[in-house]
C-alpha cells in the first residue's frame, strides 16, 4: 500500500466480529425494525432501547449490591421526560445542573430526596427553589456559592445539606473538553481550600457541610484515573474525620466511558469499578453516591437518518444525510467517533464516504472517509452511540426543528418527543411591539 497521506487518512471499517447494538441480520433494535420505523416516523429521529437502559441500570445495581450507594443519573446526558421516568421506575435518582433539570426530574417522578445539585453557576433563585423542593444535597463548587447557600437557607429558615466538590487534580485521559478534574478546570476546589471550608464550617449555621464530591471527567476508559481520584478523596475524608469533621456522604461522580468505536474503545469493567469503590471506601460507614450519565444511556440510543444524496467532490464522495450537527453535536464539538451503519441490507461494495449533514458549516461532518457499503439517496442509516449527549445537546441551528425521539421496547415503539413544528420553533419570537427606555 502506498504511504501517501490520503491512504493513511482513511478510517477503517468496523471489524465484523464486534456486535452492533442493532441486530445485523434483522436490522432490529429492541425488536423494532428500524427501516420500517423510518417509514412511520420521519427522519432524522432518535431511537432508544428500553431493554438496553434497563440492563445497564441492573448491572450497576448488581455491581454495588450490599453497599450503601445511591445512583444519581446525570440528567444532562439525556433529559427526555420518558427516559427520566424509566430511570425513576428503577429507583434511580438524579444529578442535576440547573433548575430546568430539577423540574424535569420531579415531573418524571424522581423524588427530591434522590436529587443532587451540581454545577459551578447555581444562582440564588436556583438554590432557593431546590431548597424548597428538598433536594438531597448541593455539591458546592466555590466559596462564593457556599456563602450564598448559607444566606439563602437562612432566609428560608432551613439547613442546607452540602458536599464540597473536590478537584483532585487528576488527568482523566479523556478529551480536553470533557476533562473536569484537573487543577486548571473550572470545576470544584482544591483539597487545601476544602480543608479551610471544613475548619470554618461551624460559622455557617444554615449549611450542614458533611459531604465530599468528585467528578473528574467523562468518557473515561481507564480505571487508573478513578483510582487516583478516589484515593485522594478517601485520604481527605479520613483526615477530616480525625480533625473532628464527620463525613456522611461521598459522591464519586460519573464519567464511565462507553464504546463509540467498536473494536477500539474498551470501557472499564463495571465489576472492577465497583470493586475499586468497595476497596477504597472499605473504612467508610456513610452513604456513597455515583452519577453516571453516558454509561447508562449512550449505547442504548441511535440517531436514524436518511441519505439525501451522494455528491461527488474533487477527491472524495460525500454522503449527505438528513441529520446534522444541530441534532448530534458530538462529532463537530469533540471530533467524536460514532459508528455509522447503513440499514439498506443490500450487498454492496465498500466506499469511503465523508458523511455530512445539510448545515452550512464545514464542521457539520459525522465522519471522514468512512468505509461502508455503498449507499444511495433514500437509504436509511443509523448513527450509533447517540443515546447520551445527543438529543440533549440539540439545537435548531439553521432553523432545523428539533427531531423526534422514540422509545423502543420489545418490538413496539412509542413517540416520546414529536418533531418540533416550525410554529413551535418560532414561538416566543416577535417583531418589536413597543420600544422601552431602561
Ligand atoms: C456530566 C456530569 C456527570 C455525568 O458524566 P458522564 O460522563 O455522563 O457519566 C456526573 N456528574 C457531574 C457533576 C457532571 O457534571
């Protein structure tokens, strides 16, 4: 093979031996034929397997059996009400980062006492409504927020439960944009600062500061960063206890990685992860919390799209599909890999395609020089690994309405979000009715 840049730039096709979430022969996901579904639901749309999500929840619950652990699903991964309801039905709580996520979680039936509130930018109003709702605890990320929590709780005459989010300064060895546990990231505070908070905690009479929290990043495929971070958290917890500050809860965050690239990504074994947690916190008698988002839902979802046309470029074939970066931002934002599988079922020769959407951005590219069976206009394809940070990151950029979302369960489907209408997309906008002086 010639070693020219073009050849080496080709993305290899998926190894045949590695199974897809979708049955290769029947093209079904959770018993639903995706091509037939695409005749009933207009593409592009998201489809999520109930079975796949249930399986993940059960394996996590099994792995932690016997430990006092609360699973708090990171709502931002996929915040559709029906997904949250499914989560709630299995006794899983929520990790929220905004008032909107709290409202969704409560509406879907997640009790407030199973909700933890994270995020660097909580406002006084958000803290107030969360206090009134009775969330389990606040994961506090700055001294300013800690004092705001004290003031808001005082004005309500209540005591807020709080955990300090530790930034353990660990390199999670993931994409820079989803790394959160290094000293230069905006998240959490150093152990030195946290130590001062506990020393002065008696002066905050409306805050019960008795929890620790750490979340070092996302799509982590290696146990070592977790080990280092958790050991730092546990060492600090022991130090606090010796200094007379009892710690009631330790929240170890989320971040478990999933398979995006079949045959290449090797996620952490969930049993190994649970063993690490058991060993590290063997001396801890309180409540643990874990906040997985991606791991619970990413591989359960696909984005189903249809080829609009094949365009012959100067040196490459463009496969133009009807999904775009506004529907699934990850490839543009993180250069993320998603498997793309044509569902036409024909026996075709392989072609290297740049799979692109219709949005007027060069970044609107799902894959470059991806080798897959030849496609033509009208063919249905699925983009895998789209259950997390897919629909929830969607926008209407280029005035493209938000896509439908469909739940699949044992051969049947239910629409859990219908396509946004153009009227809904423009609702709230208006021509200037009146001009006001400030
Ligand atoms: C985003 C986030 C999570 C979930 O991360 P995943 O990688 O999806 O598991 C958990 N905790 C916090 C604080 C987060 O910001």
